[in-house]
């Protein structure tokens, strides 16, 4: 199996995320990919997928993924039924960090218990 075929799920994820300036090549069994993710979160999920397929230190892939917006961890569009604690659990693995998200969005939020679908929330680096 070629490295490109092995890591096809990574390439598909990059397309879904809208990775810009993407370039993929294969040389001597090593897949080389580069591109620019919107946020650090998107870069992290690309790397998580690489590690899921190739292990913690894969030798058959080299990735150079840069980040366009380094001022935030991510920007999240609120979906119906979500809460700040649910969003915090998703990004940080800890629902109790909802206050970090609230504090980063006081320009549009007055109450941590009230968010609305389609609001775009800053998910800060912590």
C-alpha cells in the first residue's frame, strides 16, 4: 500500500476542513503534505488523524501545517442544543472550563447560560 493510500483519510480531512495552499507528494515511500489550517484546533485534528493512522511517530509521512489565525484556538459556530459547558468539553475535555469561553466572548455574551445558534464564539487558547 502506498503512503498516499494509507493516509487518504488525512487528505480527506484536510479537504473537509478547507486547508489552503495544500500540496501532496510522495517520495521513496514517504508522503509529504503541506498546507495552512484556519486555526490551531484544525491543525491539531489533522495531527491526531495522522497519529491515529501511523502511530505516535510515523516515519512514512512528513507534514508541514501552518496556522492562519494564531490569535485563537478556534472559532466555533453554535448549533442548536449546545451550551458553553458542552462546547468546553469538546475543545478542552473539561466542561468546567466553560468560563474561559464566556470570558473570551463577553463582547457578544451577557450570560454564560444563554447562547444562540449561529453565534460565532472565540475558543481561546488555554
